[in-house]
């Protein structure tokens, strides 16, 4: 990204994708789908020496094997980067069995469909307040003015932290998930700032308790009946903020991007609103935002391919979701797809804890947009840009409404 | 597909994606952690057969079994 590109050592451009892939190459960022297809046609698992050694499973089956195999693949590092410094735990995403289950069970009750249903009116109000700001302009950058703010404000509301701090959260996440791939100082700086911020929130609540997710975690007990350490609470809060924001921002953005350029799907959702849940799942499949990572801890094989410890794995749920062996017409958006075992929220024990929240936010964001701005298209004079790294979505999304030009 | 259908969720496989609950709310319930189980004894009431098959076809963990009796 332009704001600090000068300090980031650039990776050499990829000339051999099969033996030297790089998920930060601008061509991958712009359009990864043909790259994945080519790699998948070559092998279910490919390797690069970049990032200190990293595998990429390219098929649904290979991704699934790794996601289910916690014996040979650890979650302690969940981002593939140029360096492998100290591990900073953010349970449960960075936890392996047996610590994983109790850490996740502390969070799960706050994220069931019934629990997130209670937040729905608030999310509708957030969406409408955002739309109010630009609806009369005839155009907007939907990434900057709409999709970006919905998850930030929602998660702030849930955690009980000020929505006005949203810009701060967005900067931290950009430094951790995008710039942090290549710049360790920025990443560590952001993590420490974030930890200090949450330590402050915890200190406030020790004086005057509140009724929000921060307090829920502070009052939670571990499997031995002991209160969680402040470090555990801060780690889980860091996770909820990092994992809950640009992932959902990306999913809403990709859905809107698709609808802006596919009038027929858009029309169909307007006349057939009951199709929305199925359509959202298909958009999640076709434009899955999140790629996770694992660290190989023991030698094994995946889909017949040997993998060796010391390497990372780029666990590409998005590539799995484009595998034609698993999905008919995998490269097409079939808005009423009936059979859709997509892995956008992961597979196995690390299934995204916020998946129900994300679905609700994406659905509400698209529903409210279609109600207020049923007629819209990409601005041919503008340029759509995509985020770099392991969370993919539009970061600039210029849209025209109605008859504007 | 002439006989009666019964569904069963394998609790070892279910990871709480809740796709079944969304597609067939009358056939599944979720526990406090969001993991699914079949409602009652899993018998699929007449008229909901398609929903049972749809839930099965959309479970990412292949945790749902549909049994034709």
C-alpha cells in the first residue's frame, strides 16, 4: 500500500508460479483465480521457498486434510509472513488441542445465530446511517464509505468499546494483516498498541463493570474454574477485533462488487428476497475472503504430496472453494446453488467463531443497500482495488447509482 | 424417496456452521455453543423432505445423515 511502500522490501516478481508462488504478488492480489487453477492443474500441493518455506494446498480435498489434521499442522502461527518471530497467542485461533476447545467454548455462546440476531436491528441502523451520508450524491466509493464501517461499528458495539475508535482499529488491522507480512516493526507496534488499548478497557471495567463482551470474557472461568488471565482476555479481544473487521468488510465488498456488475443477480434478489441466504453462501464461496495458515510440525503427506516441518502452509479456503472437483461450474457464481459445502469459514475445529455474525452483517448490508439503492453499477471511470495478503476484498469500490454518470 | 425420512447429526463431526439450521429450521436445533442436533427423534415431517436433503447437501463437515426408512 502506498502509505509506507518505501520501507517495505519488495519481493521479486514471480516468474514460476508452480515452484515460487507468492500471495503478495500484485497479479495474485488483482486476480488470483487463474493462478489457482494453473497450480491446481499441476498438483494438489505446491511449494515456495519464499516466506522461509511455504506450501499451498490447491484442492478442496488437500485443504480439508490439513484443516482436520491438528497432529501434523499447528495453528500457533496463523499468518504467512517474511519472518517468524515470537508467537503471540490469541486464543482460540492460535490454539491447538487440547487448549483449543475450552478457549473456543468461552466465545461460542456470544456468537450463536440467536445471539447475533439480537444485534441485527443495530446493524440495520448502522447501514442506514452510512447510506444516508452518500445516497444523494449519486455515487460513492462503497469500500471507503460503506462496507468498511459496518463490521467496525458492529464489533465495537458488541465489545462495548467506542465506535469512534474505528479508524484506530482499521489502522491496526492494516498494519497487522497487510503491511505486517513484510514489516515486523509495524506489526509488533500495532499489536502492542492494541494490547495496551484493551488493557485500558479491562482496567476501566474492573472499576465499573459493564454488560458487554469484554466483561463476559473477564468474568469467564477456565476449565479449572479459575478466572482467565488478563493476557488471555487481551489475546481473545485482539482476535475478535482482527478477525471480525476486514474479513467481513471484504465479504460485503465482494458481494456488492459482484451485484454491481451482474444486473441479473441483483434483480433476482430484489424480486425474490427469500433467495438471499442461499445467494450469500454462494458469494461467500466464489469470493471467500479469508486464507488461514498452519505451521508444519511433523513430517507427513497431503493428498500424496510430502510436507516437511519448518514450513508454513497457506490454507487457502478460497482456492478450495474454486475446485471444480468439488463444485460444478466452480468458476461461476450460481446465485441459487443448491449444493454448496463451501469452506469460506474454515473446516474442522477452527471453524470461524464469528461466522453467524459475519453472515448476519453481510445479509443485512446487502438487504439495506438494495432497499435504498436498487439500481447501481461499477463506475467505469473509477478503479476497483483489492487488498493484499490473506484477506481479499475490494478496498476501493467506485459505484454509480441510478442514472448518474 | 417414497418412504419416511430420518435425519441424524454426528456430534463428533458438527462444528457449528449452522447451515442446517438456516436451511431447515424446523428439523434442527442448536445447543448453547451453536452446535446442531436433530429435533426430536429426527423424523422428518411430511413436506420437509426437500429441506432435509438440502441441509445435508450444504453441511461442510458432512455431519448430517439422511436415512430413508
